[in-house]
C-alpha cells in the first residue's frame, strides 16, 4: 500500500517565479534542480522545514512546447499536476495495480529525482488526478 504522500507536482510556466514563490514565500529549500532525463523539462524539488512536518514540492516547467508539461500548460495552465505516493516496493505495487485493472503509464519503474524510482498511472483510472508512485533510493551500506 501507499505509505505517505511523497510530493506534490506543480506545473509552472516561469521556473524563477515559482522558485521565489515556494522558496522565499513558502520557505521551502531547494534540494535539486535539473533537466528531465529527456531534456524536455526542468524539474526542481523543494522541501519544507521539518518542524512543520516537512513535505516535498516538485516544480515542473517546460523547455519545449511538445513536452508533457508544455502540453499540460497549454491545455490546463499552471497549477497542480500530479500527486506522488511513496511505496516500499514499486514493482509489487505496479503488479497489484495492474491486476486490479488500473491503467499504467509506466509498466516498469523509471529513474526519478534523487535516485528514486517512479511510475505514473493513467489519470482516467484514478478520478482525474495523475498518480505517481515513488520508491525512494534505498540506503546502501558502504
Ligand atoms: Co513527481
């Protein structure tokens, strides 16, 4: 089962303005900012102060009009893009959800931010909200 809300993904048209909004105004600290693996998007992950319970916010901006976020911005404008749930075992979660009839965007996990592994479900099967599953990088003994 899902263990917690891992992060909230927000589509933004102006990354600098969004970083100021969620950084300076909301007080979240920038953890990582980098292009998506295919280079079509820019992704920034921010964390709220732990005293407030923590929580991650993922800002997504487009570098090309035909990227997933570019199309989303054109269709829906800026705003809430996806809800990411943490799971212990992403392969097991995908097998179970597929067996239960959910449509998977990703049949197998792909690399996510901060060495996590992620997979998306199709929003038509999840009440209109795009779901992302996240399995965080496991601590490895060195
Ligand atoms: Co995400």
